C-alpha cells in the first residue's frame, strides 16, 4: 500500500489520516465506496466506476458532484505506474454535531482515497471452494454501501467452512457472492443473473459480458435457480480485485470435473488480453 492517502482535499501519510468519531461513516456506516483497479498506472473502466459511484450517491441522497476529470486528478498522484493497483474511495455523509439518525444539514461529506497493490489471487489458477448461504442482505444491494456487516458475516461463514466465497440465495435463486458477481455455464451457455436491486452491478461482470458477446461465447443474463447451479459445468465468481475465479467445489460437491473449465480458460485469456490492450 502506498503510504500517501487523500483525505478531504489533502494528501498525507496514512498514519496522519484521521476522522472524527462523530463522522456518520463511523457511527452509522452512512456512506458509499468504490474499488477501481489501475493497471500500469491507468484506471480501468474508470468512467463506468464513476457512473456507478454517482448512482450509489444518488440512492443514499448524498449530494456530491465531481466530474470524471476531477476524480482522476485526485487519484492520479496516488498511483504507481509500475504496479497493478486499486483505488479504494469512500465517501460518507460527513461529521454532524451530534448523533442523530436523520440527515444533518450543511454537513460537508468526508472523502477518503487510498491506493493498494493488487496481488494475484491464488484461487484464480487453482479454483476455489464455495458454499451457498441465505442472502440475508438488504433490498438495495445495487448500492455500493459501506455498511457491509451482512456481507462480512456471510464471507466469514464461508471462510469458517474452508471456502473462499459464499454464493447467496434468495427465494430459491442465486444472486451473487458476498463480494463478487456470479457466472455459471449451464448447457454450454454462460449465464449471469440480471442486474437488479438484488446484486451489485459489477464492472468486471460488464466486461465479461462484452468480451463473451464479441468473441462468440454463448452468453445470457438470466435468473439461476440454486438447483440449476448445482448442475452447472462451470461456476465463477468475479470482482475487480480477484478478476475471474473458478469455483471447483460447491457445497462439498465437485463442479463439473472439479477443475477450472474451458469457458473460464477462454474468457480469462480474453480478459487478460483486454487489460493489456488498455494498459
Ligand atoms: N467488491 N458484488 C459485490 C457484493 C461486491 O462487493 C463486488 C466487489 C462485486 C464485483 O464488482 P466489481 O466487478 O465492480 O468489483 C459484486 C469489491 C471488490 C470490494 O468490496 O472490495
């Protein structure tokens, strides 16, 4: 992690970045965030991330407007062109004079950004185990909210079961992972649940859909019943920091032959080539 971070208009060493305890992010989780990868110093699908950020801000009624160029100017000094990194951006409603659930007036949002190295996730190559769990989250999963307690409990439950990810189930259908989107190959077709308030509209997910469509991989956005997932020949979870991770065991049963499948291999190559082409 770079030692320099950004907080409310200033750059400073991480150790000097402090927020008051009355900040609503601390008291209520009243804020939103983004995780934006950067390869060789170039922010990946940057405009898409800012569109999603603006949607999250609008959904939580937090008034903060910056252009793509203004955000870029804030992040650029944090980046190191020699590394694969990601920007973590967090915006809270700010620091009110007292703890009160209603939104405070005339409060300046807190804006924090830091940059960390993306370390290749080992499970990308070997595949990982996953477990299905009840999706206990709220009804606005399309908002990238900092209030992540339900996600944390679900991820930890998966880790406790020696799994890398929880695959979440709502009313008999899978939604996404605790911190990832979900893809499955069923009857030779790549399927991912459609965007809705039940999932985060992942940027990696969008890129995969575009690459599949452009390269003749049969692909559709459709609901996936949990029973159908159990018969999938491939399952993947996707995110900005882990990219595409094949799931080779679900609920203790092998997925297909229990190793990363051919559609994963092809799509992963396409994703790596696409990243290279932009960097
Ligand atoms: N999380 N769904 C959830 C619930 C997520 O938290 C994430 C990513 C994704 C994938 O979105 P994207 O492809 O844009 O990274 C889907 C990030 C990485 C995090 O919380 O650290």
